């Protein structure tokens, strides 16, 4: 025991010491990698399980114990094309996501700028109030919004979902762009003012280009929230305007649709958003950390 | 070109603190005026008022004979160079320089030719296609200069444009800016806290402190005839020596008791400063610049002291000497300097700290006793309560 303590606590010397250090380093790397694999498994296994059902014959999906090796089949994908109007579902999702993203940016970016440059102390409080709007449980807003949309004749249209998503996403955009504009130097805008620009031109030609990463990050969040939205789309659209997220969850049990078919449909619901994240994750991470600064 | 005039202009913030307090100042057409003072003295606020980036609480600002209080920045035709340069990060050097012309709808050929001319003047041709992030600090500074020159404005406003450059480049750029201003003849207001820039660049220097204009005049005038102890201590490097002394009069002969050594004042010095008559047998603050001091022997006008430390500046030595003269008792009340500057002025508070330039060969070590002679013709006298310089019969002129 005593020997072990001396060996552990003493300063390593010569090649034996170096070897010991190398071994400790290798062990530390091993621990870290195992930790990463465990964490990845926790987050990715449910998704991989869902996607793998798309390639399994029905008997393998319900097999106990679960089968890891199976002969893949494309039949679930054939069912997707047979039972769903996939282009229409995707088009709905795209229209709703892009529509609410564009509207949120059009309203939220100038509002964030105005707050960032406002000369009153309560501006920070207002910015946080906007963030708080995003934390309101969606279901609490659904019923009054449903009635409102019904009364003005927009229920069942894309507009209904676009508008309610915009109201929530826009609040988030205001808060995020407020942080971006605050960290962008005001002196370049002052330079533009003395160079002959009015306020609008300063905003459009100098302030906006300086926060392009922030606008991209905001757009990613908006697209993500709207694409993944189920609740609003479920209650505010009808059969012809529903997006893929609604089709995915509401189709089970109808028209002889199986779990395998839903797994195949899930590909079309999740892959676009995952691909977007893969390409633009730099902006996504930047957006997440900006508010902290 | 334009004349700029502040008429009783104030800027008071919401908390009631005046950033600029009743400023009266004229910048003549084509003049190079340096606004100098410590941090927070209001010099940048005054500059931003000219640019239209800061509201004016009261008073009148005239640019080119017109009241400009409520004119939008774009309507003032002034070009500002910012401390951070404020280059547009998404535009190339050429686009940065031509931005103001593009905004004003100038023809493309005209923009290109003016940008080209300015780039030649500032040796920026190789960088015209680059973005600001790809440039060094000195190059960015030149682009900021170029952006201002291209516009051919009525006035240049420069807010500490050299503060981000290293010492060597600063010296070089200082000369360049002065030359460009002389060549173009454009009215220029230049803000700095660096007294070397103030002394070397401007036709006139305006010293500010606590939002108030202390003195305005030619650099030499401010150096030789400061109106108060603040101006005397702010200009000059190393700063002026300030100690307390007592004025004694015996008949027509006036002498100065500096705590042990008595210096008789030349009749000319006394004649030029009638105000001194009111201070006989009273304590006042005496200022003398390092060049008014010399190492001497234990006779007549010598002050005794001990070398506190020495700085080898290459060309010469700077000695800090704790003398027998009394330090200024309340330098903060009189001088309003920062904490470090106060200490430099008064030493440890027990002895009157003096600074003295000596040739490089002088072999004096810390702790050694020395005798210092003072040139009485180069003395400055200040009221100990107000800090005002004593010249004519009024407290200051």
C-alpha cells in the first residue's frame, strides 16, 4: 500500500515515468470516448430505432427479443408513396416553415435592432419579455387563436399555422437579434450616418450585413420550430394543408398503415431538418451562445 | 471648408452630469484644432456634437455660419475618423472609401477616380480589393483616413485616430495626418488625450477638464503661459514640477522660500506678474518645468534633495528627486488629475517630488544627495486654492 502511494504521488522519472504518463493519458482518452459513445447512444438510439423500423419486415418490428440483424425491405417506402401524397405533405411543411420564418425575420430583425439601439434602460427588460413569450405553453395560446382564425376565415389554411408560429418565433428572433446587434459595434452605423445615410439606409446597408450570422441562426431556429410543430398544425390545418409532422402522427391506425410505414415516413420528416443542421450547425451553435454574452 | 463655432454649448446627461459645460470655442476655416484632456473631460462628446451624433442640451453650434444643432449628421458634410476606425467589415477597401460617394449618388467613374487618387496618396493601391479584416492596424487607419479624404468634406473630425497604433507607427502617422491637413486645408478638429499629439499637430490646442474649456491657444503659448495648474501639469512630458513656496518681500526685493532654500526673483519676473503683490508672506504653488532645473552645487538658488530613482531614456536621464520643498498639499483639489498622476506630482506626499533631465553621462544613484538649481525666469506661480496662474492683477488672464 505504502509503495503504491509513493509510486502514485512521486514525480515520475526516466522512461518508466514517461511510459506511466502516456498510459494515464491513454486511459483518460479511453474514458472520454466511452462517455461520448454512451451519451450519443442515449440520444441517437431512439432515432436510429425509429428509422430502422422502416427497413424491417413487420414480424421483425415486433420480435422479442428485438432483432438486430434482419433482411432489409423497401416495402415500407412503397407503402408511403401508396398511402400518402408525399409531395403535398412536404410542400405544406415547406410553405409553413418558410412562411413563418420569413415573416418572423421581417418583423423580428428590425425590432431587435430598435431595442438594441434604444436609449432607454428598460430595453433589456423588453428583450427578455420577448424571450418569455416563447416560453408560454403553446397549448395555452391555441384555443383563443383557433377561435380567432375561425372568425376571420383563415382556419384550415396555411396562414393560420404561419401566423401563430410567427407570433412565437418572432419573439425569439427579437431576443436573439437584440443580442447580435448589441455585440455589433455602433461606430460603423455612426460612420454610415456621417457618410450620408439616413436611419433606414444605415440599417439596411451597414447594420444588417454585420449580423448576417445572427440572421442565419435565427432562421435556423424558426425553420426548426415550425417544421417540427405538431400541435398548431394538427388543429389549425385540414387534410389538404396539413404538413408532414401531422401526417406522421395522425396516420397510424388508418388505412392499414403500419409502424414500418411510419418509420419510412419519418425519414422524410427528420432528414431535411438534420441535413440543414449539418450544413449550418456553425450558426446554430453561435446563436445558442450569443444570448449568454 | 467651414468655420465651426460653439456658443455656450452644454451637454447634460439624464443623471444631471454635464459632459460639456458651457463651451465657447471657435475653429477657424482651415484650422487644425486639437481638443485635449483626460478621459471623461468632454472632448469626444464635443466632437460628436459637431458630427451630429450627440444631442446638444443647450447653446448653439454653428457650422459654416449655419446653426447645426438639429441638422442630421448626413446634412453636415463632415467626415469623421473613429478611434476604432469603424470600417464597414463586409465591404472592400475600395468600397469603404467610395461608400459616402455612392450614397450621394455620384457617378461610378467619378467614385473610382477619387478612390484611386486617395489610395495613391495613402499608398493603399495594393489593398483596394481586400476586406478590413485582412489589413493591419496601420493599414486600417489609412483606409479610415482615405474614406474621409475621398469625400472632400467641409471638416475632418478625428477621434483619437492614433490610439490603437504602436509607438513607432503613431509617430509616423502623426506626421502624415499633419501633412495631409496642411495640403488639403480642410478645417480639422482632432481629439486626443496624448499631450505629445496636442503639442505637435495642431495650429491651436484647446485643453478641457470636467467638461469645461480650460484654455485655448497655440501649443507654445499653452506650454509657456498656462492659465492654471491643470493646463500646466497636463501639457509637457515629463510633467511640470509643482511644489509649495512662500513669497517674501523686503523692500523691492522679492524672494521665494522653498523650505530651506531661498530664491530671489528677478525684477523682470515680478514686474510681469503684478498679481504676485497680493501673495506676499503667503503660500502659493510654484511650477517649473524639468528643463528649468539643473544639477548644481550647495550655493545660492540651490534646492537640496535626494535621488528617489532614475530613468534611462537613452538620449538623456530623467531623475526623480525628493526635495526639501513642500509638496502641493491637496493636488487633487487643484489639479484634478488621476490617482497615478497625483502621485507623480507630489511623490510620497512628504517631500516635493521634482523631475530633472540630465545628460546621459551623469552618474547619480538612488539615495544620493544632490543640489538642484532653479532658473527663476522660468517659474510659474499658481493660487493654492483655485489653481489659477498668477500673471496680471486679475487671478488669471
